[in-house]
C-alpha cells in the first residue's frame, strides 16, 4: 500500500499532539509510513458564501493540484465541509484515489467528559475512515467498523477506530467497488 502524507490545512493552529496521534493511528491502521508535512498554502476557491461552508470536491481538487506526487494525501481542516446533497460531511475522499479531506469542525460537538481526548479519538476515526475510501474501501455494515457511515458525532463515537476483519481483507482484494462520502 502507498504511504500517507498528512497536511494541516485549517485556519487555526492544531496542537502537535493531535497531529502526532493521527499520524501514529494511520500508520497502525494501514501499516504504511505516515508523515506530517507543511502544505504549500491553504485551499482557495472552496468557500461557498451561500452555505457558509467549504465544498469538499473543490478541496479534493486543490489537494490533487498542489499535493506531492505519489502516495496518499490527507488534508485535515477545522473548516466546516459540505457536498451539495447533504447539510454537512465529516470528510470526503477520492475512492481508490490519492486524496482525502477530513474536518474537525463538527467533531467538538457534545464533548462533555473526556473533552480533548474524545475530540482526538473522533478525528482519528474520521481520518482512518476517509483514507479507507482513498484505499478503495466502501462503507461497511459491520457494527463498530471504522468504515461504517456516521450521520453525526454520536455515530462517530459508536465506531471503533479499527477496520473490521472484512474491510482489512478487502484492502488486499483487487477491483474494489466505489463510494466515498461521509
């Protein structure tokens, strides 16, 4: 499998400990080298003034244009994301492609006890999930698999941060099928 690069493309600073945790968890989940790097800038042309959110398809296009050649690229942001048919999404990926984006914007909702630890866990799950799509995995029906759909943060909380055995096996199967929004 291809190595992963992570870029923080948000507006506000992200704690280095959070980025390190995402890096470690992705390396463990996919068994590949993962590095955090500085992006060449921030996405442009992604803001939709009517929705007051960023369009994920434009973010993915930007990542493809400016990203390093080879490997997978995950853009992490603190900006709220959408696709036209949904109110918001936690992220999106090119199914079986090179790029994915995940947003921390809504992952701080309803934190309650556990605060930063719960936020970090949610971001890890969404990062593993979106890169799963980039590696060609579809949404999974196995309860608690990280590849299950999540309509809200409570659904994210219910997931494990791990791929189920079926999804792990599918990573090595040729010709995986397609779908990639969450």
